[in-house]
């Protein structure tokens, strides 16, 4: 028997209940995605495919082993990362606001309906987590930093997006 027996349709039962919905930790979701994408050269191929989907005309990869210890950082907790090697990947395309929103929607990308793109599922960017725990990129006038573990960014955020001119004001003289 239903708790609403005898109530008029639309009468609006007022039962508090509790929040109860499926959820998945961001790090668990990324780990599951990475299980479907092999590490190594496949990661570079995925980045190249993303550049192609963005209609980039150039694609470059650099491996930088120079330490930048003591340099200015967005947050003190990011300083140790400057002492580590870095892979820099460049292309000459820029994100649209739609692209920025798509990168937040793991597996629910608008690429699914774009017949001009190779990638269809919005998952490929996540191969970068085979290479690093904290990932950043610049597109247009924006700097994006992702830290799925929430260990390095202010407020234990999993990601932050900055305007480059704001970043330059935070680090005067650089």
C-alpha cells in the first residue's frame, strides 16, 4: 500500500525523506576512464586527435626537465610541482566557451553530435591523468588548472579557471 493512499491527486505530500542519488567521485570516474585508454603513446595520439577536432593547424610536444623551484605560483601547495619534469603540449586552436563546459562533462560531450570530430565521447582529454595528477592548460585568455584529488588548489578545489590578466596581477614583475 502506498503512503499516499486516500490523498487527492496533486495534493502534495510533505515528507522530508533524505537525499538519495547515485554519485561517483571524480577520481573514481577518471580512474575508470583511464582503464579504457592505454598509457604511453596512445595518450599523445589522443591529444593529437583533440587538436585535430579543434581544427588546429599545428601540434607540438615538449618534455621540459628544467626545475623552476622558487618561481611564483598560484598557491604555495603548487610549488613542489615546479621541481618536476613537465610535458608541454601546444596547438594553435582556442577553446570556445562550449569547449570549456564540455571538458567539465566527463563522457557527456557535445562532440557526440559533431560529425566533424573524431572524438565522440568527451573522454579523451582525461588521458592526461596518465601523465600527471595536476593538469593545466591555457586557451585564449584563460588558464585552467585541474587537481581531481583537491590537494593543491586553493580551497581544495578540483579545478579553477583564471583570466590570464588576473594571474599576471597575482605575480607582479613576472
